[in-house]
C-alpha cells in the first residue's frame, strides 16, 4: 500500500487518538456546519501577506479525485481512488499524518469520461462517532470515525432502482436527526431517508415524473415544517422531512443535460438554485395555495448565474458565485432578492470560474486554474485582499472546494492536501 509522504512545516510528531466530539469551528460535512459554505469561525486574517498565508503542512499520496474533505474532532476525512480501489481516509488535523484508510471496493469506472473516473466527488459527512459517504457507483456507506470500520452499506442502484448518472454519483449525504438523506433517482425513490444507525429505509419519496439523480446535495430547511430541498436531473424539489411526501418543484434552474451540481440556497422562505450549460438561476418564494398546499412562486430567473459546480454564497443580501460552464466563466455578484447585477468580473476578464467558501467576513475563492483568492464581500465593487499559488500544482482543474476549519485553510489538489495557517496572530 502506498504510504503517505508528508512535508511538515511545523514539527508535530504526535500520534492523535480519537479526539472526541465535533467542535464549533469544524467543517464536518459538505459546505460546512450549516451546509451553506459559511464557517462560524472568527479571528482569521483579514488580509494575506504578498506570499500568502503560511503553509503549515502538505501531504501527498492520498489518491486521486476531487472529493472536498471534511474536518471534525481533530481529523480530516476524504475519499479517493488509489491502488485500483475506492477508499475513505482519515488524517490528523495537527500534521496530516495518516490515521486510517478503508478500501470500500474496486474503483468504479465509467467508459468514455476520464474526469468521471479520476475519483469520488462525495464529501464525508461526520455525525458523532459515525461518518457517511456515497461512492461513485452509488454505495452509501456508514463507517466508524475512530477506525474506519464499516457499520452498514446500502446501494442507490440495487436497493432503490437508481441509475448511475453520466458523471457517476457525487452527492454528499445529509444527516438530519436520526435520518440520512440521499438521492437514488429511482422510479419510486427520488430521495430516500435511511436510519443513520442501521441503514434501514425510513421512507422513499416519489417526485412526479420520477426525475433521476443529478450531482447536487440535499439541504434541510424549515418552512411550514421541516423540508428537504434537492436539485434532481430535472427540477429543484421539496419534500416533507417526516415522510418524504412531495411538496413542490421548480424546473427552470435545471439544465436539459441533467448536469445540475450546485447546492441550493435557502433564505427566509426563498430558495435559489442554478446550473450551467446555457441555463442560469432562479429564486422562488415558498407559500401556500388556496387549498393549503405548499407552492413555489418564481421571483425572478437570470442567465447571469450559470453556476457550474463551484457553489454560491449569500451575504448581506448579495449572491456571490461563478457564472459560466465548460467554456469558462467569471466571478459575479448579484442582488439575491432581485437578480440585479452588482458587478461582473467577466467585463474585465478578471477573476475566472472557481469554487467559494466564507469565513470571518471574507470570501475564500479558489479558481479552477489554481490561484487561491481572499475577497472582501462588497455590493459596490470587487475587493481583493490577497492571493497565492499553491506549490506543486497538478495539471487537473482545481474542483475540490476550499475548506476553513480551526484556523486552517485546506486545499486539495488530487493526490495532495495542503494546510495553511490563516489564524490572526
């Protein structure tokens, strides 16, 4: 088995045992603690030095793939293809040393698409002593955080009739209360809820038209009760958390290719979703119709937010994200409530397409080409507060999103993971 090779800027030769519960500044799942790509952490650098923040450590040998890591209770978790297998791994948050690695099975391979076969895209979801992942072929696996031992496994295809999307399954599981929510996209199981301890089916949700699975990850919202909101291959949909009952749908943000990747955004009874391939994004306002059923009324639709897979963030009424697909794109800021453009980097051929996160009043933006940017959010103008280039950049697009946890910025570049010290001194 290939060994992890690490270069540690700060000598920390300490073996880390299981470190206990998730902390407030952890990043325990896809898009952080609240699944909106915003960290709760404070006390971070507001501007970077010219050379960028200090590189604390880097590790190589973790395996291929764009899976964005999660961080919880002193550990970093991720997925990869390595040595012909699909693996989940855990590293020490302190120095990047390997704690465990579990092989889930042979690497899932689809014909014809090299990027689809690089490695898994799912981010492990950590919930207490357990974590959950979705493999490229649709296996949902629950594992022990302590040692990576498999607790249970279900299949989105064999158990629920789902079909593997063109670019494979890339959803990151949602854990909500006692349930794990995933999206098979089967004829009678658009979404399913599984018991998080046993994997047993709690309910199956059927969306009219039985849309298949896309690549986005579900969010939980509270509007007239608990709902789960997901972007399928054909529509943005909402279902009841209690029993999976279909509530509403909105088709316009879903592109005709079914390649809908970005996580939807909920704010005060309104939901925004977007996709690329010549489509765009739309905002709906949830309410009730004359019969008392929940409805989704369009507030606006705009072609100015064709967000491919880099994600979007709402801050102080502004929506930030990349506008553009395979042919490229640029960072843009819109008014979340109206869709009006605040500023557009396309006009200056400025900041290109990338992925986004936020912490302590700053946007962390990683371009697909590799440069990492620190941006002060502003509706008036683009305000850059630092940028740097990572060492030993691969020749693959930088698709893994930036992660901020406990004073560190984590960047994955295929086989490499880098940890930067961004804590204010």
